[in-house]
C-alpha cells in the first residue's frame, strides 16, 4: 500500500472524519461577528484550540484542515497547533487555494486560484506538519451554469494542484462544490454534480495523479435551498450514491462530504442514510465545517472562557457525525 493511501485511510477509517477548520480570516470574521465575538487573532485561536483539545478528537476526528494563520500558531501548552492535533492521533491538513475569483470569459462564475508559487508553499506546509491539503472549486446551478468553461477550468486547476501536492508527499482533497443556492431540483443537482466530478477525474488522470492517494470532498445531492420540491433523506442518499457510483473511479479510497449549508442535524441524518445504503467500496464520511462547529461556536460565544462546556457541545456533534459515518446515528441518540 502506498504511503499516501495509508494517510488517506488513516484520516477516514474507523468512524472518523475531517474537521474543516480552515475558514479564511474573512469567513471566520463573518462567523464570529454572527455571534458577536470580535475577530482577533487571539479569539480565532482560542476557539480553534478549544476544539482541537477536545476529547472527541481521539475517536471521531482523523484529520483537521487548517488555515495558513492557524498552522503557524502555538497552543497554550506551547505545542504548535499541528503538534496539538497530532497528539490526539489526528492528521494536520492545510487549505492551499487562495480563493475563488471571477472567471474571465464567464464573469458570473468563479475559478479557484493559488497555483503560482504552490510548490514552494507546499514544502513549507510539509515542514510545519501538514500531511494532507484542500483545494475548493465552486460551481453554481442555473439554466446556463455551471458552464463548460467553469467545469473544465476548475477541473484543470484541481488536477494541477493534486499533482503538485502528491509530488510533495501529501494527500490532496479534491473539493468540487456544487452550491445548493437556487431553485433547482435534486435531479438537476444530480446531473450537474455528475458532470463536474467526471471532468475532475478526467483531468486528474491526465495529470497522472495517483487516485489511491486522494480524497474526494463533494456535496450531497439535494434540491436547491429555495426549491419547493424538497426530497427526503432516503432519496438524498439514493441520488448521492447513484451520482458517486457513476462518476468516481473505484481506486479512490474515500469520500468525505462537505455540509454546505445543511443544519447540523440534517448533515448527520443524510450521512447516516448514505451509509445505511452504501453498497460501494468507498468509505463515506464527513469533512464538515459548519455542521461540526455551529453549536459549539454559539455556546462559546456566550462565555469564551467556558472551555469545558464548549468542548462538551463539540464532542456531541463529533459523536453524531462519527455514528452517521457508520450508519449508527438515530433521532433518539441525537436528542441525548
Ligand atoms: P461546510 O461543511 O461548512 O460546507 O464547510 C466545509 C468546507 O470545508 C468548505 O470548503
């Protein structure tokens, strides 16, 4: 088994998933403002360190995606943040794209940037302890979108990124996020997501990426957030599995979903349904940002020194996600 495949499996196996704590300073500021906490470097670190030193890190979190600011910070215990994460058995990771910018030629859409100077940045992150990385492409759905141009150019960038990451001894997370904003149906989400993912693998294969040493981070198949035709969790699981079976090469070891605006409970319930029906060899787990952090952030904002209470809240969420990744979640356990 290759070293990269080992890393991917260590992150995703045994009821573990990924904590996506890689919000850029701009996004983190928005999140903190929404709960009336000032977005200082110290506050951003305090919240994140509180999560990273929680008990559930050992059992439920196989990897943590960090932002550039955090990977270079020290924890209270004088360990670096990557050392703190590794001490609980989880693997530190890093977001390496520099954000989604207007796509020239289709200005309503976005292209993710960050390839210039990436090789040098990857070497630095490896030295800091990162063993996996993330790059997120975003696509919106409407009659005309995503365009062929956005599907192709984002897939090309994801492939060039993945090849560079593997060259530097790390596992790339490939994240093509088809946004849930809009009135579209689940069938439309299925069609567009399938097209997007297929193009990503076409490009990854062209760029000689070893698929066994990658992780896919896709959206689930949902109807648009403004659609009147919501589908139930069984249908979500059915369509999500059909989409992934039809578009992901079997060499890929695992799939870690983003939560993408689902509530914490929906994200756990839908992942659970997917695992109850999973008839593939792919591990199906979580790489959640909001669906792991939302209630912990709310709790913490009431008293930022209440570390224990914040950790208890996070531990519950992490446990719900871990159970869902094994098809063992239920409404009753959720309430406890
Ligand atoms: P959400 O789970 O909040 O969508 O965040 C996951 C992520 O990392 C988006 O890039």
